[in-house]
C-alpha cells in the first residue's frame, strides 16, 4: 500500500529515525517540532504540501499506519533472527558465543516456532 500523507512522503532515513523515536516513547510535541526543523522535511512540505507544517494529526495518522507497519516488520525480523540462531544452535549444539548474541536455545530461553508456539531451548513444546 502506497501512503500519501506528509510523513509518508518524507525521505526514508527521516521516517526510520521517526519510527525509532516513536518506539522509544518520545512525545508527540517533541517529534512534531523536530520534524518541522529538518531541511529535508521542509523541502518536501514546500514542494508537495504548500509549505504547510506537520501537525500532531499527521503524526497520529502515521502512528496508526506507517509506524504500525514498521513495528510489525521489525518484530517479524527480530523473530526470524532469533529463530535462525536457535535453529543453528540446535543443529550444531553450540550456542552463539557473542555477548550480544541472544540465542534462546543456547541460553535455555524460549522462542516461537513458525506456528507461534513457545519452544524451549531443546526444541520441546511447553
């Protein structure tokens, strides 16, 4: 689905930064003010929206549409990474050795299988 609102028309790097700030719980007022100060945003607003600034209603629309899609994609990617690392650990018998590698199978944690059921680190159902 192609979005047509003000925020949807912004450069992808701006939307990504905005989504991360939304995810971190930054305030609407802060985000609207930040967006309207960015030269890339001002350029898009001047070119496509008669220079009208982004307002909180634009942010609400984005939060319910573009941001929700971003959050879902992020969750799916995170789940796929966890699943892949867990499967590799089960296959090799060796959990990841990086301190940043959150491998549930290697650390006795849980992960979801493709049907969404929780599995323990040994692959059994709970």
